[in-house]
């Protein structure tokens, strides 16, 4: 068995400089991507297993109650770091005084958010006419205290590309929180199992970050030169707020006008379509953003890395999304049970948004690595206004109407968003289309052929066997279409060569 070279544990002062990373930036990026992908695969397995177990132990109403609170919780969560973690990663030079000041800002904001949520709890419960939401919000509010304590530690680990440490913490934290949730659900705790899942995750993740990062904050120094970082983080936070309000207004409206049952179905469908995207985009961003930030002054290397990273994401992400669309009528009853059959049409209507969602990182990487969060915020104003109109109109048709409207709007808005993002940068839209052509055609083509085959060859075989065969057939079709496309073999060979390069470095 090959032994992986252990990460060098830097001294406290070494957490700020990045010059030492550039001598092996490509190797660090490749190794970091591989480690992160492996960890995310493990997390995906854990999440799928827990989804199966919790989906059978809990009811749609349990998920609906948490979804009502989650709309508010996720919104205020964006203020816990004010974009300052990304600012720490993106900054060319940074020092102990600056990070210490940002740390105490994050902690202060987290305490304020906790108090705000406690005050809002009765108001939210009254809005939904659901008194059970008050104690739920009290418990979940405490999670922000722990997350605020770990923001800058995590940012420093990412800045130093210590992806192995981050991956270990994420997997262990997820595992422990899922164990707690399943034990509580098994003992008839109902929606409280989902509440303590988040609380356990927050505590264990913060503890892991402090253990892995030896840096400790000093007293804040307000004239340490953090003004530009606050501006960067402010624009990013403003964009995230706009994006969140517009993207979660659907949950708010469905819960208000159609109740917890419909919201539970919609929330579960949305959770399922995001699952494959989150397993890929979030960890890859953790690797790509520090790398692109290091390359921001090197135009050619920046573009090369950017397109290759997007190709890697879309190759896997688009394939997963297209397959889940084609096999949704088998996957959902197999994993969740017959009580979730109403999720299937909502799930499929959201799929166009999920397919485009695999490329959301294309904008985020460019804006944030190049320090252009002001443009990201301005675009967010326009897109958020469009989303609000879409949800207000479509909620009259319930969860189905909202899913259809949102699913169709994402592909339409994607082209103007990318064109605006790339303006004034070395990135080119034509090069992006060229990069995405193979995964788009292969994934959509394989999904269409699989659905056609299933229509012609209906069978009464065991659901697990049929789902396994669908997965095998789809994989073969996807690979075959990719190979027959122009330059398909060459592109695959280049990707395989990168993988071989990682294995050589590992040796």
C-alpha cells in the first residue's frame, strides 16, 4: 500500500505567508483535490446512508418543521463571517494582527446573531402558527457561537492548502453528528434528531479546527489595515444575502400558504438535487479558490487552471445530476420509501436548475479570486429581483409550480450572468463553452437514451437490481458518447494523465 506523505505542520507564524506554496502549487492543488474528493466521497456515503435511515424513521412533517426554521437560520448564518474567511484566503499578504482582529469581529457577530435568533423565535413561530419552532430556534441559535470561533482557523488552513486536515475534520464531524441524529430518531425523538444533528456538527467541527490550527488570536488591532478586507467581505456578504433571500423565498412562501406537508416534500426534493452538487462544488472550491488566488497575477496559468478545474467538476457533477433525473422514479422509493413518491415530480422539475447549478462555481471563483466581489453584488441585485418575482407568481400553483418556474429560469439566466462575470477578466465565454461541451452532451445524451430504454424495456425485477443496472448502463453510455465526440479521447487522456501525475507524487 502506498504511504501518503504527511502534511507538514507549520509554526504559528507560518500560517500567513504563501510564497513557500508556489514552488509546488500544481502538486499541492492536485493532491488537495484528490484528498478532498476522497473525503467528500466518504461524506456522500454517510449522508446517503443517513438519508435512507432518517427518511424511514422521520416524517415529512418533521422535515417541514426544520425547513421552516432553516429559512431563517441559513440567512443569518451568512453574517457569521461577513465574507472575512474568503478575504483571509484571497489576500496576497496578511499578518497576525489582521487575522486576530477579524477573529474577534467574527466572534462578536456570532454572539449578536445568537441573540437575534432568540428574540425572533416567538415571531417566527407566530408567523407559521407553530409554537414548536420556539425551542428549536433556541437550540439552533447556539450553533453560531461555535461556528464564529472557527471561521479564521479554517481560513488559515485553506490559505496554507492543508486540505487533508480540513477533510479529516469534516468527515469526523459529519459522522459523529449523524450517529447522534440516528440514535435520537430511533428513540422516537422526531424532529429533535435533526436539531441535534446540527448542534453536534457545529461543536465537533469547531473543536477540530482549533486542534488542527495552532494559531491563537491576540487582541484586536483596529488600525491593522483591514479596511480593504472588510470591503471585500462586505460585498461578498451583501451578495450572499441577496442570493439567499431570493433563493429561499420559495420555502417561506410554500410554508406560509401550503403548510408543512408541502414544504416538507419541496424541501426534501431540493435537498436531494443539491446533494450531488454539494459533494463536488463545495470541496473543490475549498481547493480551487486558494490556488486561483495565488495565480491571480499570472494570466495564462490562471486561465489554464480555471478551465481544467471546471472540466473536472462538470464531468462528474453533470453526469450525476443527469442520471438522478433519469432514474428518479427508482431512486426515491428505493432510498426513502413509498411515502415519498410525491417528491418525484418536484425533484424532476428542479433538475434543470441543478444541472446549471454544477457551474455556479464558475462565477464565484472568478469574482472572489480576482477580488471583484463588488461586481458580484451588483449582479446579485438584478438576479434576486427576478427570482422574487418568479416565486411570488408561481407559489399560486404550490410546490409543483415553484419547482417548474425555478427549474426553467436558471438555464435562461446563465448566459448573461457568465458574460457579465467575464467582462474585464482574462476569461473567455467561448473557451468555457468549449470546455463544457463534452460533459454536457455526454450526460444529457446518456440520460435520454437510458430513459428511452426504460420505456421500451419495462421490467418487474427487484428495484435494487434495476437501479444497479440503470447505473451501469448509464455509465457505459456516458463514456461511449464522450469518446465518439471530437477530441473526446484526447480530453479523457489528459484527465487520466493528471490522475497518474497525482499518484506519482503520492509515491
